[in-house]
């Protein structure tokens, strides 16, 4: 498992301050090596542009391919297409710390970085929360559209035919008690 992730190591010692390009091809072994349960299979390519300067490293990822997911409704496996562009900044510092989703501090004496975790995180965050087989997506979208429809009324809102504001039926029972 560790050997699979070693191919995502990039030595940054001795790199000049300029841009470098890397290409990675990943498959099911990548997801198995990540020791997680969200994604079991997939095949994708990553084009990485690493731009090194005196104070930081900028990583520009372009990841495209497919990942195997399981439908939340039918438990049937299906392939989800991915095509993402993400950016990450690694700033040199005297300690390691994640400042934001896009900015991390790395120690000045860092010899190499491993980009596998970044790639996995970008893919995982791009997946839909509700994993539906593509054949169910159109019906889900139409259900969502129905919920968001606005109903237009001819009379001003907040009044009924008699010109009085409508009364919530739950309060009618209390009104009757008060009148007795």
C-alpha cells in the first residue's frame, strides 16, 4: 500500500524557482492505498503544475476520469465522472500547519511532498452528497423544482375573501376555548 503512494512523492530539494509539470495515472490501487471507505474504485489522470518560489510552492491540479460509487437508493454501483481544477499553496514556515483549505504551512527543511492526499481530498469533496445512479437524477431534479415553485395569488397575501387575515387552523380550537 505504501509503495503505491510513493509514486506521488515529489522531491522539492534543489528545485529552482520556476514551474514544473507532472502527470499521474491512478486506478483502484490508489483508492485502496488511501485506506478509506468512501471510494473503492476509479481511474483518473492528474496533470500537476508545481510552481516553486523562494517562499512557497503553488500546486495547480487538473484531475479528470471516473470514480466508482454506490447508489444511495438502490445500492447499485455506477461510475461518476470527475473533471476538476484545484489550487493549493504550500508556504514555507518554521512549523507545519493547515491555515485554510487552500493554504498550508510546511517546514523550511521539507525534502519532498506527497500529493496523493491532496488529490484524494479534491476528488472526495467534488462528489455529490446524495449519490444517485444517473438514471434517477432527472426525477430528483424535477422533485426539487416542484418544492421551489412559487404560487401567485390574485388577492394580497395575508388576507382571505372577507378581507381578514387567514387564521391557522390550529389556533381555531384555542379561539373556541376562549369564547366559552
